[in-house]
């Protein structure tokens, strides 16, 4: 039995969306540039801000972090993020010794309520295969260098289990406000291809 069930988005709805999009553009009702901007907004701005709130709260509030790791779907819903493609979440925590990365090897399963829409590279065949066979070099391409002794774990998201990375908190997180922390959490850090960037040394 195949236990790897992915979002069974049949090609039919996808084709319908494409058809509608072409029609709207053809009739001059929408500008394709506006559509691209909207998609970008959900990919990089609106979507991942939810996840950033979850992460910052987990760093600051140990009780919430415990809840998040034990019952991720409930914990995330408790601060208002729920819905399609977020029903079965699992949160994996990055530490000094373990670095987690998320992929969907077969399609593009992704935790929508906390991350929005998946970026194009996440859906690309090279990412999907190479992150499994050679995660270290994929990380390097994202500018992420890990020490040799850091264990890398790659998680394959499916429609039944969607992984979400809790990045390692910045060194001085205790001295930062929730807002400051939130603004440091990038989408890529919650997919696991980047770490949280420490602010430049102010000397
Ligand atoms: Fe999938």
C-alpha cells in the first residue's frame, strides 16, 4: 500500500484556474502582473507572517512551545491559524545539534495556514530530489553552512503530515521583544533551508 498520500489536487482544478486566468487576462479584466504580485504577497509576505508569530511565541513562552511540539495543530489553531492544508501538522525543532528541513518529494504539500503559498523552488524537481540525496549542498546554495557534526533530518511532507520547522532562537532572544523576534523569522527558516540571521555586530 502506498502510504505517501499527497495533496490530491487533480489536474482538473488546476486547469480550470489556468483557463479562468487566461480568460480574465484576455478580456482585460486583470493584469497578469497584478496576479503575480498577489501570488508573491501570499508567498513571501502575508502567509509566512503567521508562522513567524507562532515561532516567536514559542521562543518566548515555554508553555506554548511545549504545546506546539506536542499538539501542533491545536497550538497553532489556538492563536488563530487553521484551515485547509494545515489539519495535520508536525513541528520539528532545530537545535545546535539537529537541523531539520522540509520537502515534499512528490508534489508540493506545504502547511498553508502558517506559511502561505509554497515558493516555486519548493515545488521544483531539483529541490525535491536533491534535498534528500544531498541536503548539505542544497543548504549551501541557500547560504546556510552547518558544522560537520550537525545532524540533518529531511522530512517529507504529505497531505497527512505537514512539517513545519521551529528554527533555533537567536542568541539574545531573551532581550528581544516579540515583535523584534517575529521580524527575524523568515519563511525559509521555517522550511529549514536557512537559519535565523543574527543581527550584525554593532561594535
Ligand atoms: Fe505532496
